[in-house]
C-alpha cells in the first residue's frame, strides 16, 4: 500500500478549490485529512467565543464533505508542529500538503515544520488558496509594500487575473490508515453555561454549502443594487460572506470568478447587456474583496497589527484612564446613542454587524468615549463570527486614524448624522432598540460635541510627536 499524504486543513475548511487537497488526490495515495486546534504555539491568538462557535459547525460540515469523498477528518489538539509530526509517524505518511497562511506566528510554525519534515525526507508542499494576491507578489515600483489601498488595488488588477477555481476531487483512495481523532464535542467550542448562541444559530449556517447558498442569493438578488444599498444597514444588501471567507469555506477565487462570470441578461430597457449600475456594483464588490486582500497585505508586513499602532506617532496619543463603565455600556449597547446601541446589540445577538455601523461604533468608542482602539478590537474579536486576524485590527486602526490608509483622525463621525443619512426612516435602529422613543431609553453617556473636541486635542499631541 502506498504511503499516505497528509493534508493539513487550517483556514480553508472546504473540499472545492482546495489546492492542497487537489494535489494530494492527484498523487493517488490515500489522503489523511487533519485539523489541529492549536492553542499552544507561541503567539497564535486564541479564538474568540463567536469564532469558536463557528468553528464547531464548520468542522462538522467539513467532516461530512470529506466522508462523501471517501475519507474522514482527523481532529487533534496541541502545538501544531508537534501534532503533525506525530501524525506522520503514526500513519507512515511520506508527504504533507497545506494551503499557506499569512500571519506572523502561523508562518513561523509552518516554516519550522516544513524544514523539519524536509530534513526527514518528506515531500512538503504549500499552495496559494486563501488570497487572490499573495502579499509578497504585489509591490510598489520601489519594491516596497503598499500602504494606500487605491494604488494597491490598481496593481492587483494589473497583475495576472485570479485563476479559475479547482474542482472537488473525484473521490479519494479509501484505504486511509487508522488515525485516532478527538471527539469534536470534547473541545467544548460551543457555549453552554449560558448558551448565548441562539441568535447565531438563527442567522448562520457554517460550512461550504451555507457559503455557496449565500453567494448564489447575493448574485441573484443583491449584486445589481450593491453599490446603491451597501451602506444601508436596514437593507439586506451585502453578501454576508465574511465568516465563510474567514474560515475558507468558500475561496476568494470561487467568489471572484462567480461575480466576474455573472452577467445581467438585460438592462432596464430590456436590451441585452449590462446596465451601468450593475457594472459599478460588480466593480465595487470586487474592490471590497480587495480590502480583504489589502488587510492581509498590511498584516503580512506588520504582524503585530492587533497590538501596535501601525503609525508609530500614535503611540503618543494621551488615552485617558479607562472608564470601565463606559466601555461596558458600549459593549452592551446602552450608550444612549441609538445607532451605536443598535449596532452593538446586533453584534451580540447575531455575531455580526453591518459595515457602516462597525465604522460608527468604532469611531464612537475611540473618538467620543476616548477608549483605546485595542479594547474595541478585542471585543469585536470575541463577538464577531467573522473575526479575522487581519481585517479586524486593520479596520480598527483605519477608523482610529493610526492605521494604513486611515481616515484622517480629525474626521470624527457624528453618529446622529450618520443615522440620519444611512438609516433615514430609523428602521435599523427600531429593529434593535425598540424602546428608543420611550422614557426608558437613556440620555447619551457623553456629550458628542465636547468629547469630539477632547479627541481632537489628543490628536494635537500626536501631531506634535511627528
Ligand atoms: P460585503 O460588503 O458583501 O463584502 C464582501 C467581502 O469583502 C466581505 O465578506 C469581506 O470578506 C470583504 N470586505 C468587505 N469590507 C471589508 C473591509 N473593510 N476590510 C476587509 N475586508 C472587507 N471584516 C471581516 O471579515 N472580519 C473582521 O474581523 C472585520 N472587522 C471589522 C472591524 C471594523 C471596526 C470595521 C469597520 C470593519 C470590519 N470588517 C471586518 C470589515 C467589514 O465590516 C466586513 O467584512 C463586512 O461587514 C462583512 O459583511 P459582508 O460579507 O456582507 O460584506
């Protein structure tokens, strides 16, 4: 019997467009598929609660998809380098394949393992599966990384077009050597006491099938109006693919190609061809995938993005002493500012929040409550089902003003004006804060004008530190 190939699944919990799995299937030998819950390797950020909930469902779905192909999913827990090496000796594998990761500590684990396995004579291969443009492939004319989105995205669009997705392997050699697997339940990824996940279960279906359903619905019903509606939190206008992309249940190549290939059959006047609005929407949506690429580009070159200001001059910002009651009120959606409270309650209930409202709530925390962006980033990390090691700190720093291509610090969102503009009839606020028009609803916990002035004064300190 030929020695098996190990495929190590990480942020790519799918069987379609999975370059490592496809290459392993092509080798012809049995394939051992493994996922490692690594809470031991130094520097790897522990998953937040909502992400753990998601991971449980995603692994169940992946196991079912692999079983349909004739194999199974081995679950192991521990420092990944050690776990994979022990699986190699247990199964007699002579090859280990995976799709690449781009975070600093993760790359350290992978590089070390690759060289150790290589020294032992194994064939070790890594593939591009989770980003359309790997961070080191896009560089400025001077050979440096990009720090501004627009030229970055222009350079991506000028690069060779993203490849077509790979097919699901036809079926894998069924002679998989026995390898013990943990019982998924023993990982306790689901919350129990209390079970706060009811709203998550109502909202999401983790797994590739759920991801492809979301994509189809988006293409059929929403893509055409995406550009006009994407900033309106009361309207279901966006793809809601972010947690599926986070866990790689669908690949960016699958999304990219599906959007590129979807052409409208007729414009408003009935003629064949694409209406201009639809072309704009398509480009706009692809550019949002571009922001995901950019966040990873920035993280790759600044691996400590979640803990350190990307612009070092922000280290001088005089954050006042933390006011824990204010932070608590923000987390729980009790600030007395309706759109902020609506967003924070949506987050707690569903594990997600509309992008426009993420910007407003983050701006309110950093520029009205004057709370360090790292506190907000950590709360989002714990509560978002799409909590992403690049997108979350990148966007927090973008809002706070300390990040790459960030909004200028002096641009402080006025949450009341934001609500007027993007939720004009109050439908979103009423959905999440039904008591908003009653006496029960509190006054704002801070004066928006005064706190804005205090934030701008703090910024003067940053400017003088440059
Ligand atoms: P769509 O509008 O349908 O966009 C399609 C895809 O593009 C998204 O699924 C996502 O993968 C990507 N995308 C869109 N906007 C951004 C962006 N600004 N940055 C990076 N990728 C983007 N997104 C995350 O995936 N994980 C996070 O942890 C995260 N944290 C955020 C924190 C803050 C403070 C802010 C302001 C934004 C954050 N975002 C994060 C970005 C954005 O809000 C979500 O990607 C988006 O709301 C997801 O909804 P959607 O899938 O319907 O997006």
